[in-house]
C-alpha cells in the first residue's frame, strides 16, 4: 500500500475505467497520522486493544492515503484499472483525514482568490466536519449509481483543496477564472457547481456548498442510494427526513417525514410503508434475495423491527448480503433486528441473550463517547441542536453532559471483548477489521447494570462497512428535532461512507 509523504500532496486525474482518485495530505500531514485523531480508526494492527478501553479498536475505516476512487466494482478491478490510464475529465477527491490547511500540494503560493463558506448537512443546520472542498478546471467524475468500492489512493499535486473544520467552515485559496468547478464532498454526498471565481475573497452562500438532499446528477447533486427496511418499532425514515433527505411536518410534538418527499426507498420489514403513505418497493425478503436489487444501493438501514424476515434468513440471502457489503455496501442494523447482524456477520460480535434469544427488554444507558472526532463535533454543535427539550413536552437527553450522552430504548447488546477479525493486509501481515466502539455504557434490563458494553460499533468487511446500535435510531416517544442518538447515527454514517483500503473479507 502506498503511503503519504510529508513533502507534498499527490493528485491524479480520472482514469478511463471510471476509477477516480483523490488527494493526499498537505505539507503539514504525517504519514503516521490517524484519520480520526487518536482513536486508531484505520484498520488496526494485530494486538490493538479491545474491550472497555476502545482506543485502538480500529476497524479499517480509513488509512493514511486519504483519497477516494469511484466506480470500481471491486478492489481487484481498482488495481487493474491503474494500468490503463487514458486520461479523464478531472480529479475527484474525498477524505477521512483530520482537517488540514489544504493547498495544491505543490508548494505554490500564487493563488489570487479565496473562497470561504460553511458546509451543512442537507437540512441546512447541521455543520459537517471533514468535508472536502476543491476547485477544478474540469468536471469531476460522477458518483456511481450502484454499489462500488470507494478506495483510497495517493494523488499528484495540482488541485486547490481544503477541508471543513469542526464547525463546517472552510477557507480555500485558489485561482480566479471563469467556468471553474467547485466541488463539495463527504463520502457519497457530493455537490458540483460551475462558477466564475473573482480575485480576492468571496463568501459563498450556504445553499451553494451544503450537502445535497437528493440524487440529481444532471444538476451536480449526488447522495448515497439508500434502502430502508421499514421496521415495526423504529422510525429511521423520520431521522433521515430531519437530516434533509425529505421534507418533514410537525403535529402534536411529532416530526415525521412527509410521504412522497423522501430521497430513499422503503421495504416492508414488519411495517408496510404504504401504511404511512410511502411507496413500498416490496419486502425485505425480496430485496435480500436479489443481488441485482441490492446492487442498486450504497447504504441499507435495518432498524428495530419484528423478526418476520430476520428469523427466516436463508443461507443464500446471507451470502447475498455479505457479497454486497464486500463490494462496498454500508449495512446498518439496530437492536431487535440483530439477527441481520448475528446471523450475517457472526464472527464480528457475541450478543447478550436470555431464554428468548437476543431480543431483550428495554434499558437506558448513560454512554461514554469514545471517539475523539465524534466528541469534538458533538461539543461544537450549536445550542439548538444540543437540547431539543424546548421544542417538546416530557424530557429528552441533551448534549450538555459530554463526554457522556444519554441513550434511550436500548433493546439488545453486544458483549465485550470485541473479537479481533484478522485479514491479510497485502503486505505480508494481518490487520484487524473487527468492530470499533464509538459509544459504551452500562447495561440494564436483561443485562447486568455492572456490565459495560459497546452501544455503537462499526467494522469493515471487504470494501464495505457494517454498523450496529443497541438502541433505536429514533427515540420511541414522539418528539420534534434530532435526538443525541440520531446525531451520533448521522455522524457515523457520514464517516463510514468515505474511502478506505480495499481489504479481503475474513475467511472461514
């Protein structure tokens, strides 16, 4: 695997095979820097600690090579395409590194313009940290409309770029000129705009740089293609709407996504989407039985639900899911849908269980935030996002007790220690792609309150990611606004969407 040097950024052009490569660090970066601060979120070396001390429990979410390839169907295809560089339409970037000072990596200081602005999530209120902002004289390659391997590769110098800080702000020194392209990207969220750049400083309006909320390539707007397994007990579709992937309405202290405005597909996984006015794409069973339909999505959410389809998983369906994740898919599972994790990726965790299985009684848990990047982002959020109680009746957790945060409606749990899941690193060694814990807290209900367990975990499988939360994506009670656990979900979903090393899936 190539490593970054400390002397320059590396940039390449798009390849004819549709593999698009992205930038490396600037002069201030170190080849040994981790991509989420000190937490070791890159694929960790054998021997990293597991259990209650989550530092070093990396699961391959990033690496020192902080670019992203687009459009490769597999790691093997990506490698093959490097041999056939026929030029292309322009560079393409994405990064999982801590924000740096940007530049073009060539050490030049002849820029005569500066673009400034703030990148928000599609709802226009949540600041996005670590979003890449760059200018180019040519249009970038589009995001593939099917599952693909977003591989990180070093690039040569030559493109002006920067990354947003913890508040979503950026300042990009660049060159003036007409018909330039401005690109803002975080994972598979990307906005491309053509503009004339004047000399001097230009403050860009928020709507020109916020992450898009819809898939509209003709207008330079890209988002992940998302499927939601509509659950009996959880309402992740409303969380996505509040994030900006749909319009919401508020009635009787309840904020719901308005059917017909959603930028994602829904499947019946215990709740028929048509019951709430959405269009149903079929059943969860039909989706996971069809590899071609799975390939239409970058992310699949499986929130808490009854066990209709989880208990009926077939060997072929399990293999279909594993193949899809290996190809680059992002697979999210929550609490009572744990069969979609325990039966599909059993080597990654051991669940608590009782006489009735892994579906346990409810408990709340005051969690410790283990990831430095997540903690810093939560601490920096505006006050209106830290406390939704002024908008609601009753009492809801806030972000005023950090580094602890309250999680409610936990209905299952993963046991410590988290297993090491070792795969070949391509350099004669092995690397651990097992779960990283983002939050941990005490048990309750069926789990002893003296036990500490990971409440949010993510791991790497092939070129894709898996994520599990022991709690509902959305609180069970009705409320307005985004709860702390929804904000944690949105942060982790954005982070696991970015590029990574293509590693083989675990064997055996």
